[in-house]
C-alpha cells in the first residue's frame, strides 16, 4: 500500500505539468546560480596555488604628473624593474618579468608566439617544473654571446616535434636551434605545460618561450630605457620569512627618478613627472578586482536563492492546498496519515532531486562559459572547477529543502472536519500563513519587481545607447598591419631608412588591385599606449597629459574621420612636424573651439606647434571617448593602415609577400581588422546587455511566480469572507472594487520603498534623468498590471466556485 501510494504521488507530478515544469526550472536556475556564485566567491578569496603564496608580492609602478595625478598606472620600465629586482633586499626570491611577442620565423607558418623575458627564479616562484634540460643563463649585461631559451612542452609538441619520430619526448627538443624574429637561439630546457602560470598581463595567456630578462634592455641608451615605461613589465618576488611588506628603499626610488628626469630633459620632455613604486600582495594583482565584486555577487546570489525559495514555497503551498479534498478523502477511506506524508515527501524529493541534477549540468555549463568569456580579462578563471563533493553537497541541500517544504506544507493543513474539506467548505482551512507575513512578502515582491524592472530597462537603454554610439570612423574593410620592427634608433640615418621602406610599402600596396588607400599609423585608432603633454603655455603647471597618436598624411581620409574645423595633415606636415590636430574631447578639455585654429600650443618642453585642425571623437564601449592629440608621424614605428576596396581583404601571407618584395627582411607581427577590434572592445557591452536582460527575465519570472502564489493564498484565505459578503447581497463587481482598493494600499507602500531604493541607486550611479524617469514609469506600469491581473484572476476564481 505504501509503495503504491509513493508511485501514485510521483505520477501525480505528470498530471500537474504546469506546476512541475515551472517549479523545476526556477529551482534549477536558483540552485545553479547559488553554486556558481559561491564557487566564484571562494575562488576570489582562496590562496594562490603557489608555495608560500601569502608572501608573494608584486611591484606596483606609477607615473605621476606635477599635480600628483596618475598618467600611467601599473607600469614600469624594464631597466627600473631590473634595478629594483637586483638591489632590493627585502625579497628573498625575485624575478623581473616582461611579456612580449615574436615570430617563430624558422617555422613554415611563422606563427606569432608569446615570449616571457624573466629570471630563472620565475620557475621556482610559480612551481613550473622542468621536464628536461636546464634553465637559461641569467646572462650578465656585458655578455651577449649566449642566446639560450626554455620552451614550453605545449609549444615544443606543436611546432618542434617531428611526428615521424613517434611520441613526444622533451629530451629530443634540447639543443635544437630555433629562429625568433630572425635571431637564432638554442633550446636548453623544456618546461611543463601548466595553467598555474600567473597571468600578470592580460595580453599573455600562455607563454611559449622563456628567455633572459636582460635581452629586453638596450644598455647603450640607458636614459631612453628609463623613459620606456610599459604596461607589460612586472617585478614579482617572495618576502623573506617573517617579514612584512615595506616601502621600496628611498635610495632606490631616488636613483630611478633621477635617471628618469635626466631622460626627460635629454629628450625635451621637461622634468615634471615622477615615478612611484610600492609592493602589494600578488593576490591583489591577480584576484583583486574579482575579490571586490565577488562579495556583492555572493550577496546577490544568496538573495536570489532565498527569494526563489520563498516564491516557490508560496507557489507550492497554493498547489498543495488544492489537494486538500483529495487527501481528506484518502484519510476517510482508511489511508494512514503517515503514509500520505511519506508519499508527499517522496513527491517533493523527486522534484528537488531533478532540479538539483539539472542544476549540476547548468552550473558546469556556466563555469565553462565563464572560462571562455573571462579568459582575456581574468585568466586565473581557468583555475575554476566544480568538484564532485560540491555537486553532492548541492544535491543533499536540495533534498533537505524538500523535507522542510513538505513539513511546512503539511503544517498548513488540518485534517479535522473532513466532511467539509471533501466538499470544499471553509472549515478545516483553519491553518493559513499569517496575514502580516503574507502581506509583507507581497510588498517585498512588488518592491523587488519594480526595482529590478527599472534597473533592467535603464541598463538595457544604457548599453544599447553605447552600442549605437558612432565609432567616429568608417572601420569597414580597414586593416592595421603591425610590422615586425627591429630598428628603434632615432638617428637621422635610421629614421630615413625606415621612411624609405614605408614609402616602398605604400607604393606597392596602393598599386594592388584590392587596396583603396594606405596611411601611416604607429598604433591602432583605439590604442592608449602613447601619451603626451600639451598646453597653451610652455609652463608645466598649465599643461595636461593625455593620449596621443602618430599618424601620416591620408590617415583621417582613410578612416573617414570627420574634420570639425581646420584641415588634416599633408606630406609637408609630416616632414616639418610643427603642427597638431586634436579631437573634440581634447578641445573641450583645453577650452579650445573652431575659432582657435592657428593658435600656438606647447607640447612639453619641445618646440611650439600650430593647431591646424579639430576632428571628431572616436568611441568604443571599453575606451569611451578619449581626448587625443594627433601628431605628424616621425617614422619611429612604421605600421600601416590599409583600406580595401569593398568586400576585399588580404591574408597574412599575401601581406608578407608584398612587403618582402620591397625589403626582404620585413615581416608582419600581426594583422588586425578594425571591425573585429571594435567588436572586441564592445563585447563587454553586448555581454552585459544580454546577461542583464536574461537575468532580469529570470528575476521577473520569479516575481510573477511569487505573486501568483501569494495572491492565490490570500484569495484562498478570503474565500469564506467573500462567500458571506455574497450571501448578504454583495455583487461581484463590488467585491472586485474592494479588492482593487485593498491592493492599491499594498502597492502604494511598495512604491514608496521601491522609489527610495531607485533614487539611492541613481544617486550613486550617474544616470540621465529622462532615461531614469522613463524606466521608472514603465516598470511601475508593468508591475501594477501584473499585480491586479493576477489578484483579480484569483478572486474571480474563488467567486466563480460559489
């Protein structure tokens, strides 16, 4: 009998498909969300997977202007990194690190590879084990004869392993000669493939080749090296046991600032800039941003789970009370209450178990997606995994919740007055959720729905507006060619040599049938690597430091970047280099308009220049509209922008072939289509928009289910009162009107609370008043409509029964 009742209870779920499907879907999402946010929170605060991880630190470098404002953050010069790593005594084990790229020119495909320039201590700090050979020599600066590298096993297996020799063996790779950027190196070691390598730089996710850090420094031009502050340079070390983080020794900082100032003066950049250096825990560098957001993420996840459980409980309770007559009949016919209770536990247990199993699948898919999406920003998310015990804990928690639900559900039913229950009478329905609790939960649901809908509408408008904001350029069919450059000398002879190579490349590309136009450009239009000082007077205190670009004649025409006032560069401007173009954002920052074309401006301590034009801003979601100074190109970094004819493009091999025909040593480091680059820079906005809408739909669905259950229970509890009012002559319309007035009071209270919350959020986050008002009005209308539609639906059903 007991087994039959249990089977019957499980089958009953199939007859109540609407209830079962909604319950399982919402609970699955809530359990999966709770598991994922808990996992991310633990990942954010968990120790790094390195020996003595609590003693690992990194060097935070900054460049400040005279006002103390940051010009470059988290940046170092290679020579400063080397100097501090060699002279600071508070670190027991230290390694300077520079992340670069190169071309594996001895391979047929000439792939671009990631290169880490460092010290052998790097491998010890981060537990990267050698599979064969030894570490490269940390060569003294005066010895440049040895060229040794260590390669990763993944790189060696992919590009150096001879398949005809059978299985890969690291020892077979040793002492092979490889060519990187036309320079020869000898492989002296093979290190294991490991995702434990710290991703200090987002640009470098998996190192292919390791070599000595000293190779990055030109000791023949030390002052220029001190000026070359880079975002890809780091110092990482391990504190001596028992020591705490202390400031970098003042004499080291003073020495580096002295050399930096000498470099600024020698290259006519003034001396109004300052370098600062501080040590911080490595954990903060790798996981700091995630850690700061994971607390809010965990809070949101827990709140979402609790709200879901409350909503599902009232939804379940409404469904369960509909079974009261059926249960009363079974008790009357002799069924034991214990058996019915056990069958109900099984029924709920099946629902919760299915939800938990579904949540394990959703959580695994979510973690996989997080790894894919977050890889370029948070490479350590590759360490994120859900273990079997975490899945098991979720299943056990779900079954425990099913037991709690069943207990609370049965506590709301009374099995006295069985005859009345079988005939749907009001007697026996003596146990209800407390009125004050139901009303308060209702008000909370209305507040939540209004706030979430308002924020969802506002954020959707915000991200759509940013995605629809013009980029300021025509990026269709435009490609940026980053040449592999080996000469960085500023001597007139070397500059002229680079210029002649560029002019030859330009002629060759222009004559190609696929190409429409060509222009010289040091970096891509959205690159923020270059900065420069500018002002209306030569006084440093009157100057500002903002982003800059080095571009050639035809640059603005190629990109169809609108000229607001003045004119663009000519070939003569590139020769004389005594003029400047700024964008509208820079003009606004400097208090300049179209009437100021022709005025003299002062770039640092260099010769005065003439403002000849103002152009339109460029924009992407990631960069926003930055103030930019455009200088005539000086042939220092001769990369190329190419505009193809409609529908045309070129492969890397095609471009390399054309360039090599002009000068055989030329090669291409990387090809970037501007459309792909802009899509990448806007990807965060797209993901935020889609994710925000999806999450909002899920939360609104929770609110709808919660309102349906709450209002259903309220209507159920009012059935006796409604019946009495009908018996004394009240009409349906009059009862409906009373119900509307009652809910208006609840809605007014919820509206006051929701409005206060929205105003607080709007005060913290800058938002357009018109957009906020539109979002608020629409959310209020939607929640108001949901409330009264669902409430009147339930009341009408109760009246119709009688």
